[in-house]
C-alpha cells in the first residue's frame, strides 16, 4: 500500500474536543471521522486493525465450539415485547415504524434474536448444549457518548449466546468462555486486562463478570484487594463496615439546630462526626414518583445500582414537596411520616449514639439507638465500597479503588429470556423444561481504542504486532533521487513477496513529516531508506516502541526485517 494513496489526513495538533489520548491520536492519525455525536466513520487503518481483532475473536470462539451466525439489525418490536424489555428499556433503544405502521427496533443487543433463531430447532435435550455468536453493528442511544470509540452510540460487537440443560453445564461453559476471553486480550496486546465481578443490569441473570483494562481515563470504578486479589465493579462490590455498639446507650435527645441541613453542619454543632450520624438520601420511583427514603451511615455514599436492583425499578433524586410531609434537611427514622418506602443500610445495624433528623424543622436527635428506637428495621447493603475498606473475600482492610475501561462482559442469564419467550425442550424423562442461557460480549471498536490507550506515546499509537494495520512502514526519504527510489521500491517488492503487510511512503515531503506520519500509524517496524543511509550502505530498521534498532545492507534488509518481526 502506498501512503500517497491512503485516504485520510494526519496532523500534529491535538483536537480541542478530544479528552482522552486514544481519541486524539485516532483523529490525528486518520483512523476515524466524527459524523454525529457518538457515531464515527472508520478509515482504512482502523478497519485493518478491527478486522484482525475480529479474526482473533472468531478463532477463539470457534475453538470453544461457537457457530457464527448473523442476526438482523432491525427487529420487530414483538420479540422484545415477548421478553418484556420493549417496555423496560428506556430511551437507549431506538424505536420506529415501517411504512405499514409496524413497530420496529434497532438492535442494541440480541438475546431475543438468539432465542428466536433457535427455539424451534432446540426442542430436544439431545441438541444441547450449543453456542452461537455474531460480529455485527449495533446502536444504543447513549445519553453521554465520550472518549472517541470508548463510549459511542453505534458500535461493532461480538455477542455470543450459549444454551444449556443444566446450571452445572452453563457454569462449565462459562469458565471456558472466561478463559477464551483471557486469550483474546493477551493476543490483541492487553494481557493486563482483569476480570471483575459485576452487576448484571438490564441483561438479567445472577452471575456476571466484566473484563477491565485499568487506566485513569476509565469511566468505571473497580474495587481491588491488594491482599487477596479480589476484584469487583464498584456497582457490585459488597460494602462491609466494622461497627462497635456503645456499652450504654444515651438517651434520645432532641436538639435545636437552626438552619443546619448538612451532616457536617449538624455534627460540628453537636460535637459528633459523620460516621456517628444517620444520613438520609431521598429518591422517587420513575414510574409513579413515590418516595423512597434511605438511611445510611453519614460517612458512606449510596450505591444507586444496588438500590435500583433491590427496588426492581428506576429511580431519580427526589423533589420534596410540602404536601409530602417530608421535612427536607431534618429527616430521621423516628417519627417519620407514613406513605413512603423506608430502607436502612446495614452500616446502621446495631449502631447507637447516632445523630439524626427529628422530622421537625430546625431539630435533630442525638443518642439514636437503632435497636431501641427503630426496632424491627430490616437492613440491606446499599452502600458504595470505600478506599481502604474491608475486602468481602479475605476480610482485610485492603481495598483500593481504581478506574477501568470495560472491554468485555459475560453473563449467566439463567432462564430470563427462554421462559419469557416460551422456549422449551423435552428432557430425557419426557418433561418440558426451559433452557438455561449464557451471554458473552466484546466491543470491537472499544477494544481497539483501549489497546491504543494502553500502548502509545506522545507521538502516536504503538500497535501490538497481532493487530497493527501493517507490519512494516518503509520511509523513502528523498524518493526523488533515483537510487533512493530504486532501493525503496526493491525493498517494498521483496517484503510483499514474503507475504508481509507493508505501508510504503515515497511522497515528496520532508523527513519530519514522513516520520511524524509513521509515528501516528504506529506500525511495529520502520525501515528508512535515505541518501545518507545508502551512502553508508545500509537501511536503518527500528521498532515503533524504540526497543529495536538495526542496520542492514539494502540486499539483506528484507530478510532482516522478516526475522526481526518474527521475534517481536
């Protein structure tokens, strides 16, 4: 491939709207072009990278008996109505009608389509287990696309769906897929990706894992134990709190606290601390605006994912009206108004000596004893795990919070979709049963951007050899000189004959521009043919990561390059 023919511009200036490095480098390097918010066109270099990623994914999915299929991008609303997700999924799903008025959706995921494809085929236990997968474009109307290809609205994804007749069989296959994912990330050049326990969200199911590339620009928070290696998405991590009940409970005492609404103000006034207070956070259910009042220890934050999962519905921060009877800023568990849902985080269980609201304007209580004053309260885990918090696995206070990019996920879905869509099979005893499903996804474009985020310098990407757009970049400096052009052409032809992928720059540009463009393309090996090098009887060969620097005669250069590439 001649660089002179490559569509797309490369430039030095960092675009002002690019927050993360991978986004900036992919725009500067001529990989992507923004068409609309969260929607990009891809130039040839990125297409070559994603094609190689897809091939690695195919090889690993085929190795665990996956069968590649293709589902429709546009689906009738009816199959989503069968599963119940047509109503439960919000604005993220694009809905429209065809010319006859039939409701349709754009695929954002394909669990329903997978069940639809196989439910007539898999009527007998003898046809299980099996897995089907596809690599296809999807659309999810994200509220806040960001960071280039890391969070977009239109994206290419590998999604796989396995079907089983027992939980044990699903768990065995789930582990196979987990190991296949580890091999995929190692092969594309990010073996440092870790697996973390996660929340299943709208996908459903009881067990799920996310694969995270740890990086400061990640939008997910990951809890990691430095002692035992436990890891979980912060949304799913259990929060464990050390609590000590006071030997003698103080009296519940009402204190005048004029114009004091925050935990800090009240605690300072009464001489207490946030961890000895009972904080309140108020929400409303989206479906009917009914109030949900959650009490939690004052130094903790609410994990809204845990709360949403417990309630089984979406929520939003409350707008407290006078008619509600709720005294904003002075809410407490003693004497609370009726007609609201009241929940307690387990950080308050057996706690005493707490400061809390008195449900009266300008008044708080001291000396709250949960066992005595809120007898019969039920406690659940609604809190976010904290830095230096207690590890749910080993029990040591060794939790650290890191940021990460999600580059894949796997779910044990159970019978959520097969039961709702009435997919059944007859078992060996003649009984009708529902198959058990697993689901396994990898975003291809996001993975490419994540590799770029993990492997770059200030000048451009450093693509791992397995997914680099080309293997060798020839720079013919002063190609207007016949001896340079002849030597560079000969090297290009010899490398092509060896089956190597070559990008060849013989443009009439300065060496600085040529090398800058080579940095932005990030090809593993660079061969420089120049008047000065030829005068010394050499071709200069360097690696993009600067770990390799060799000199070879023009006659031996092709063989040296081939050997160097094989040893990278």
